């Protein structure tokens, strides 16, 4: 076996694209994990808001929680818009 062939194979496997399927089987669960984190951020912000209404949380914590939830919602809306845009682009393709 030629050494160059082995080195080429090693370099190829080392430079696999990051968009490829995950080898450990976690590729499909990544989107689920993101959705779970999004829901947890919104739930945490809601709890902090309730605590602030009853006087158990300081205003700084409330503002920080609301900023995090706003960023999460804006990210989710941006992702949704990109998905809709990609779907519309696919529909415009000639068959």
C-alpha cells in the first residue's frame, strides 16, 4: 500500500464537512435540543417575571431575563423566515 494513499485517506476523514451527518447519532436531536433550550429560556423568563411582580426578584434580573427571551424569540423568527424563504425558493424551481 502506498503511503500517499493512506495519508490522503487520513486527511480526507479529518476534513469532513461539519454539515455531514453526525457519527454518534446525535444529528437528528440537535434541532430538538435547540427547541428545548428555547422553551427553557422562555419559561425561565416567565418565572423571573412572576417573581418580580411579587417583589422576590430585583429589576436588573427582570431586565436581563426579558432581554434573553427577546433575543431567543428574534432568533426563532429569523430561522423560521429562512426556512419559509428556502421553501418558497424550492417551489419556484422548474420541474
